[in-house]
């Protein structure tokens, strides 16, 4: 089992930045893929970004050039640097861990709230 804990959310104005953290109970160099998702009020949870065990990353089109996903294996922590935030980025942000092992479930954190408002 993998426990994930997000932190770093808050209230910011449009154009400002936030950096989210996702602390893992399992060393991140041993996790096949980690991801960030977000869920806005009344909407389904949506994928935001991935980072794979080899460091490769991928992003949803709406955040490309504004968000950066990274990880520090020594700290077993994944990050999401969010720049030039927009009101439509307002959501609860969740992290996910996929071990890449057959018949093993994905693991989710409990989320952190990000609110972008003037």
C-alpha cells in the first residue's frame, strides 16, 4: 500500500503561482508513474500531468507552459509548480501513484484545495 499526502494549496489571485507537494510513503524512484488530477465543483476528476519512473512528463493541453511536474526521489515527493494561474484552475488537486504492477490498484491522496480568485 502507498499513502499519499498533498499539501501546498491555497487562495491566490489570477496570474500568481503555487507549488503543490505530494509526499509518498513509498520511495518515488520505485513508483512507475505518478500523476496530478483535479476536480472542480460539479465536475468529474480530470488528469493534469504525469511523471514516469524515468522522469518523462506529460501534461493536459490547458496547462502546458504554465505547470511543471517534478519529483525528488530522495524526499519521496512529487511536486506541481503552477504558474500564471487562472480562475478555471480552481479545483481540488489530487495525486496518484501507479506501481505498474499487474492487479495492483492506483493509490490516491485526499487532495488539496486550490482557489484562484480576485
